[in-house]
C-alpha cells in the first residue's frame, strides 16, 4: 500500500499528516493495530517518547509495531519518534522501552536546559546541495551509530542528528515544522518503492 500512517497516540502527528497530504500522499492517523495493517509506511512524530512508549503498550500497538518494523515497513521517526526507533537509549526513564529497529543508541534531551531548543542549518548531502534549516526541541542526539545504520547529517561538532538504515529514517529535529519537505519526500519515495 502507498497509504502512509502517522502514529497518533501523542505528539505532533497532525503536522506530519498535513505535510504528507500537501505532497499528495494518502496520509492517515494510526491508533489501532487494524489501522497499522492498512499502511505501507509509518511516521512516528515528535512528542514525549516515554509517554508514547506507555501508550503504545496500553493500546496493544507495541508488538504489532515491532513486527511491522522487523517485517520491513518503511518508518520515519522524528525526535521522540527517533527515540522510539532506536535499538537503545542511554538515559530512558525507568522501564522505558523502544520499538527498536535502528542500529543506534540515542541520548534523550541531549542539549541540556540552555539549549533546550535551537535552530541551525545542516548539510545533508543525501538530500541535495541546499542546506536544511533544522529545528531542535528538547532533542535527542544519536550517541553511537551501529554497523547497519548510516549517518545522514551532523552538527558542526560532529554529533549525528539524522540516520538511515534501509527503509528506516530518523531525525533528531522536526522537518514537519519548517516547510522544507525533503525528508518527507525522501520517505515517500521509500514507501512507493516498497509498495
Ligand atoms: N525530549 C523528548 C523525548 O524524550 C523528545 C522531544 C521532541 O520530540 N520534540 O521524548
């Protein structure tokens, strides 16, 4: 299916749905396993990963999500969504779990209180020569990148803020907020190719 779901348990799922629809995609909110079964790709939005984790387990979505990821569903996680996709977290709250799939370890809230939120321009060669303006909000950092994952973007200090692994994509920042739709377009091309 070329229908794209956006996990709609918590966070800024409406913004992702709006961007995907503006690109012509059949984008729908996903809250139930039956809705997950109907999509050919999934965006996991920003929000609060510990809450998203709890809600996904409460609503019986965690296991179907893990199976879908293991089965090759294209998934794009932004910020809290990147944390949900990471195989491990350095500093999760007690009992916090992730769905996993991306061979990375992330650190939550990696920028401390002074840099709670900031914006910067990133070079992302995979998406073209034009730098991308990126908004970080209590953002995670990719602390280590395993063998199966590839960094797509780094801050000036070298820290990784975007990764790709086959049909999985993750960004520390929020492209759904800036009008630069290249990540969403790139993700939709993966969804179409997988369909
Ligand atoms: N700090 C949040 C978390 O740990 C992520 C913030 C965001 O998604 N903008 O889940």
